[in-house]
């Protein structure tokens, strides 16, 4: 572990940098199925430093409206004094819930407390037996703390008892979408706002709605610090190593940072970007920037996939397969292959496409292709930042 340079501030979860959003604007159009925005956070005077490939840890706060509904369900005024979950200071419970409790997830301690306080007269008691683990998980999906309180009104808590059933509201990590060489006193984020409806209630992701709906530029304080992504780094600018970047949706974030860095350092190697979203009309994030980098040579090749702009759905893995021969040639030249974005489906689909390209273009068996990919990973030529 490296030692910070003398005199430089050290920011972490216990000592975050207190910053403000300088500017924010929509990246998605009004017809997009989800809202995605660009955020520029002011670092002037903080001394906070980052490198492309790093993430920014952001400490959000809960939606005050949801906190007020939760307090009403508990029968509390909000002024009752409790220990703050993070600082242990004596504060009103409303403040403690806004700043320190994860009221959008249900802890087992709350389930056990409700079973105990209802004398077992609750569906939770039936679902808490080991053989119904999957059924309990399904039941809890899309439910917040308030849902269990409203569904079990006979379970009464004191403020202190209730706080003991809550998880702490932790930081959220977002891939940084800027280079500090291009923006010395700023850090940029590219974030999709999580909004959905479940059990007849409109819901949202804590951090993404905090930034999209509850931040006033140049006013709201945002505790943050850098989480260093040492495994997700560019080659040195003087190296000829080609890079292939695959970042659909908000997975584009670190690759915008990479390209800003390449431009600022006059990087030598070739660069190929795969980007995908729902539609070019409503979701072509940073279009002008990418086209400018393509024009000036910062970006060598740019492949886009728009899943709903035609009858057949097209994703980044399809564009990879379309360009199999050239992608294989880049790999044989020693290219580093980067992937950022959704871990549940996209990353595995891209991985399958990569194996297929190596098999077909390299004339290898599935086992030989797997060995080739393994060798890429060992050589740090296959790097993933998936979530």
C-alpha cells in the first residue's frame, strides 16, 4: 500500500472530502426509458486526486419524504432523540434516518423484531423458516422498511429499539468519467437514476435520486472520496499497445475518462470504443465528444449498438461479432480489452462473444479459446469493472 505524499490530504469514509456539484445536465432525452445525467463536482482547494479507472465514493442521504412516511408508520414525531448510526451523537431520529440508516433495505434484525413483537402473528414468521429462504427473498424484493411496518401495524417500537434494527446507510461507488488532466479541479460522474414501482409504491435508488432530485448545484454538500481502481488502468501514453473499450449505458463512464486522458497525453496506441444504448435519438451520451475524438485520432474506431432503433435488438456483443476479424487482429497485436457496466447480463454476453471470436477467427477449440482468455487475464489484458 502506497504512503500518501507529505502534506497531501487523505480522504476516506471517516474523513471525506466535502464537495458540491458545480454543474449537472441530462444526457438522456425526454423519450429515453430511464433518466441519465452528467454531474461535475467541484474539487477546487480540496487537494483530492484521482486517475482514470478510479471510482468516486459518494455518501448520499435518504429522501426526506420517505423518512417522514416511515416515521408516521412508526408513530414517531421525528424529534425523539437517538444515537446517530454513524457518529453516535445524540440527534433527532429524523436526522438519524435521513443521514445514517438504510431504510430502503430490510435487515434480518427487523424481521426478527417484528416476529417477536407480533407474537409470530405475521407472514414473516412463516417465511423465516430455512426451507422458505427463497420465498422470503422474493417477498422482500422491492420492499422497504416502511412496507414491513405498514403490513405489521401491531409491531410497536421505541425509537431506540427501531434504530437497532437498521443497517447503516453506506457510500455508493460510481466510475469516474473524467480525466484530471482535462479538468484539474473537477471530477465527473455519469449516472442513471434508478426509479421503479413495486407494491404500488414509486421507489428510487438512494444515491442516484439524491443526486438527480435532491442536490442544488453549488449548495448541497456531498461527502466523497476516491476508491482507487488499480486494476483498471490505461497503458503508458508512449506505448503502442492498442485498447478496446466496451461500455454500454453508464458503463461508458471510465472510457470517457480514458479518452480525455489519451487526448491530454497524446497517447500513441490505437483505441476502439464499443458503446450501446436503447436509441441513438434519446441515449447517445457524449455524442459530440466521441465524434470529435474520432476526428482527431484520439479514438481510432467507434462502434455503436442501439437496441431499439430497429426491429431486431442489437447489443454491443453483436457489434463485436460483426467486427470479429478486426477485433481478433487487435487482440493478436496485444490489445487490452476493457469492459465496464452491468455484471448480470452484459458482461457475460460480451465474454461469450469474446470466446466466440477467438474460436472462429483464431481457429481454436473452445478449450483453446478459454486458455487464450485465461492468458489475457494473467497478462492483465482483460480488465473488467462490472457491477
